[in-house]
C-alpha cells in the first residue's frame, strides 16, 4: 500500500492462488468429497465449472465468456425490479404459420423481472403489473431437497417456499384472468440429482413413487415399455402438481415450459411459447389444438 503498486501485487497474488486452487482441486480427497456434494445443502453445483478453470480465470487478461456469465447466476439481481426490451427475429418456417403466430421483428416486448424476495402476500409492488399480458413464473426443479435460512432464522425447503410464493402470486387481484406460464428450470441438474436424492425429500412430493428400472435411471428409454427415465417422470410429476394447484385456486389452465438456463435454445422456445400464449383467446386446448406443456427436451405427448 505504501509503494502504491497494488495492481502489481494483487496480480501476482491472484496468479499464485490460481495454481494453488488448481492443485488443491485435483487432490483425490477433495474430488471424493465433491462427488458427495448432494449431502452438502449449500454447496453451489456450478462450483466445478469455475474450479476446473482456476488458472485461466486468474490470468490478468481474463474476460468472462457468455457461458461464464450464465454459470455465475444469482449475483447481480437487486431486490427490486429490472426490465429489458427485445424482439423476435423471423426464422425459417415462420412463413408457414398462421398470420397471428408469425413473428413481427418490428414488434417490441418488455420483460420485467421481479426478485422473489421483494414479493409477498401484502406486497404493493404487484399492483403495478395490472396491464401485463402473461406472467412467467420460474422454479428450479432441483429445489426439492435444498434449503434456505430465512431472515427469522428458520430453515425452509426452497420448493415449498416457491409453492407458497406461487400461490400468493396467482391469487393476487392484479393477476385475475391473466395467463400464466410456469418455467421449470435446471432439468440437466435434476438428471444428476434424482439418482442420489429422492423427490420425496420434499413433503409436498411424498406420493411420488414411480417404478423405474436401472436403464431408466441412467436416462435410457426401455425399448419394450417406452417408459420415460426417472428425471423425466419427476419433471412430469412436478408440472402436474403445479397445474393441479393452479386449477384448484383459479379455475384456469396453467401452461408449462421446460428451460435449461445454459441452453439458450430452450429459453428462446419458452419466450416464443409465451408469445403464443399471449395471442390465444380461448382456454380450451381442444378448441385451440395447443399443448399446455412445451419443451425442447421432453416429448410433450407424454405430458398431456
């Protein structure tokens, strides 16, 4: 500090730490411990992505890639609201669609994102959303066995907290007769976790008891029975739990889309699906001949 060469000092320290982290991360004992990470409730599952690249990240000329930014989730959102405008580009094949489903690149949409910690049953912030066309509600499929320490010191299951917030939002007066699209995220992590941690760890899912073969656990379809793998059944089950809850509280239909945040194509599909939901004037799927659940990964025929 006295010499005024902090930039040089910190650069050298960071580069030294990079090689030290790499050496520690490659230790067999550390790897064996990390392989049991499902037992550690607060260990970020994206830690391996950055630890594998400790030396690269510690370089003085390092600049984060788009994938780095997507992995570094949840660190930039304030506890208020943020928004962005976007449009849909015209893709090949759009010209074969009915006019109302064709994307007009000159049409602008506004996506408003609210931090869940700023919402609640008595939140006045919700009153400003009366003029929206569709509500996108996002829930991580992997939250069923994860916990968070609330401000009052109580440890709560994240899926149950998401369910409670979902109930508060869908019954709020600002969203009467609004269309809802539930985004179920992190299916790729669900495929990994479901083999180690049962869905029944969340008390709301206590009746989940599918008969799954060894091949299905590994994500392979049985050629004789065409039965889906365990992760797919878990996704179907969670989707139907929320659809049933939504129907019981609103007497309306809930639309569902599967999203993997690290696969931009699934996000694009979800936003396009939301755009289609916006133009649907009838709620009866038999009348509009549209599925209530869409996904790029899961065969929607198994979900209807």
